[in-house]
C-alpha cells in the first residue's frame, strides 16, 4: 500500500507518516499542494491524504486534479472545518472520505486502509493462501495457525504478493508498493527482504522466485 500525506503542518504530517509506516505502508510526505500534485503526477498512490488548506495549490485543487485523472487514487481530505456544509463541500469535490482535525490516528489509519482496499479490485481485509492468513486491519499474519513475527517491510511484501493472488509480482512492483520514494532501486533491498520473509514463512516453501520475472505466493 502506497500513501501520499500532504499537510503544511509538518509535525502532524510527519507523525501521521511515521504511524502509517509502522502499519507497513509506504508513505511519501509533502508540505504544500504544488509538491503534492508533482508527486501524484510521478508516482502511483493507493491513497492521498490531503489537507484542504495548504499553501500553493490547495487540497481542494489537488483533489480535483486527482479525481479528473481517473488513475484510481482514493482521496481522504483533512480539515479543521467541522461543519456539515464543509463536509458536504469536500465530498462534492470528489473526495472519497473526509476527516476533521483533531482526529485520532487509529481512525485515520482505519480510513486509509479501507480506502486502499477500494483503490483496486475489491479485496477483503483478510487474505488467505497456502496456509497463510494475513489480516491487514489487525496487522497480523499466521501460517498454519502459527504467528509470523514479520518486520514492517516483510509484512508489506507479503501483503503485495497475496494481493496478487498467485500472479508473479516483479521487483519493480514490490518497490513501488512497499517502499517510499527514498528507496534506492539499484540496491538489493527487495531480494534481502524476500529472503528473510521466505525463511520466516518456513516449510514447505510457499514464496517462489521466478527467474528474471519476480516473485509469487503459491504451492
């Protein structure tokens, strides 16, 4: 899951990003509307969390651009305005959800997760394959009933592979879905994460490398 957080309150934006990363999301952070629009043009995001009142282009303007692009990115608008008229106006821009400040982080995270499940083909919050059960809401994973002690990146990679439903997922796709824009595409970070994830998943092997293509989950 890849998320863009755009808010000119830098401490708030950084805190939200830190919390979402702990839930195995890849998060990019910007502090103004112009930078948000630039990132959205370059990268594919499942969810964009946009403050309505940012310098430069407002969150409203960025939201209109996202909705007009029809690229599937879901928009969660943030605002200090709590009136019904403000909420209606925000949703009228085409936003998928709306949250007023101050908010509880747990609620924001739940809304982002729910929107992410709607950004592509409909998927349940609990995925099962090859004896593996992954619950994205509770951020837990088990195999044959045994809890898997996964790092945030291992969980994110497993989630991306299970979302694919047995389809081969390339290294580039894993980088895009599980790492933020600061990841170096020329390192072996994906290979090393897959290696440790495969070890933790145990036997019989269920995570397979497909030569020159990528990785997949399956028997």
